[in-house]
C-alpha cells in the first residue's frame, strides 16, 4: 500500500526494505518522489463539525485536518480506531465514507461510539428525553448518597439518579447509548474544568455551562447527539474492550492514539473521569476506593503506564496489524522517543514516515503551575506502510 505522489524533506525506512526482526536499521534518506508524505491541505466534510465538542483529555478534535491530510494519501475503505477516546477521529473517518470499527477500554468512550458511529439512524425524541427526567421507582439513590457534596448539588445528584434509572429501562441499545452520552456530557459541562480529580467548585469561573440547570444541559446534550447521528451507507461497529485483545479484525487503516506515557504527567484517564466512567458502567465491575476523598475507583491495568510497557505494547500492536496501514498519533514529550518509535514500527513495516505537527495541549502538565505548563509540543503522526 503506497501513498499518492507527494514530496517532503525526509523519511525513515528500514534499510533492507522488509523490516524483518534482527535486520533493521533506521536511516534518513533524501526525499524520493512518489513515496513521501506531507500535510495536504483540504477541508473536512461539513458533517465532521456536527460532532459535539469535547474537552476530553487527549482528544484529537483540533488535529482532525492534519490526521486526514495524511490518511487521505492512501487508499483504504475500512478503518480501526483502536483507542477511540472522545470518538472524534472515528467519526471523522465515518464522515469520509469509511467503514469504521471503534474500540476503547473505557465504557464511556464505547458509549460515545455506539451512539454516533455505530448508530446510523436512531435518535431520541424530545418526548423520550423528557420522560427520562421523570422520577420512577425504584431509584437506588446511589449517586445521591455515595457522592453527596463532592461534585454536584443534592438536587443535581438526585436528577442524575433519576436519569440513570430511566436509562436502564431503554430497550434499544443505540437509544440507550444516546441517553447515556447525553448524561455524561451534561455532567462534564456542569463540572468546572470537566474533571473529577478534586471535590467542590473551586474552579467555578461563572461560565454559562455552569449556570445552566442540569436538566437544560441534559436536554441540550440530547439534541447535540441527535444532530450528530447520520448514515454513511456502511456497517460501522463499536467495541468495548482492551486493544491488546482485539483479534481477527482486518482493516485497511489502523489508527492508534494510546494513552501517552510521559515522566511529566500521568495518563490516568480513570483518575480524571472516574465519575462519568462509573456512570457508563453503572459502577459494575469496579472497585471504589472508599479511602479517597474523590471516591475514585481503581484504575484499569494498562501496559502504557510505564516506558518499557509502552514500548512492548507498541511492538505487539504493530506486529498484530502488520498487514494494515498503521497510523500513530504521538506526542513529542512522550516515551518511547521518536527514534525508538520509528525503530519499533520499522520492525514490522517496510516503510516508516513521520509527519510533525505543532500543537498545544489544552490540559498540559498538571503537575506544574499553569504558566509553566509544558504543553507546547509537536504531535508526531507515524505512518507505517
């Protein structure tokens, strides 16, 4: 699989042209017409803009143009979004008419993909949305009691429990995913900074989202998700599972955007989003750490929590998808390093190229003062073909 004819300043390639283990060597060579990638400037389909905006950590919403600029230089009909996260990349690929398989180990990410990528025609009517706000019995009062005084008012906690209980009774899985996506979105927008690593409201800046009632946020979120639903004429699929266990899934493109390992900050999605991840799972199969102030639950095991683990995980993923076009989004402040990533990818693909993109992360390094955040980085797009 080779890209269309473009030119760039340099590329990386295994010198034997085969990328076999034990014979690899990374060299930098002059540009050769017909094999090098660059950022082709082209507008995205209007449908992409209908995806609800998100402040989700690591979201590639601001990099969609660059990601497609690279991907569009190859011919493929199917795509796996292996670590879907906010779902924006999978949705963009769906908007481009591709068959999309979306995967994530987070239940909330799976829910987003179920509602707006796998789902092609079902929406939640205003009457159905309003019905989810009506109290019915039984209500377990789980949020109202377990998280009292932590993140939301007593009234909001009660309404969250009412919506939770009603969502369980929704029979259609796609409509249920729309409702849960809307509930999660309402929780994020009613939470200062949209994270759950602290309690109280010390980051309340008086913005409009925080002044809206929870009911209004929920109904607005339903409308936003409904607007994003469309049919691209393909059978798209959402999966909730570990990327390392995905088997027998052939694809033209495999897009990989894993939790970055960096000594500057953690990649703990559960720590930041445990409350809304709990909503998506209904707190089933998780272990709430009662001794913690935030009542977070124990993080999921991941190989990307250490440098050696991340390197080994990349090696296994690249080997598993060696017959597909592989694209990896990666930050310059992450480990393994750029050269190490090229070396790993070149073990399994004969051609490896790197496209750098200047980028500013919205969260930055949470361990430092805001003014000193090391969030001006280069985003690398690695391509193996």
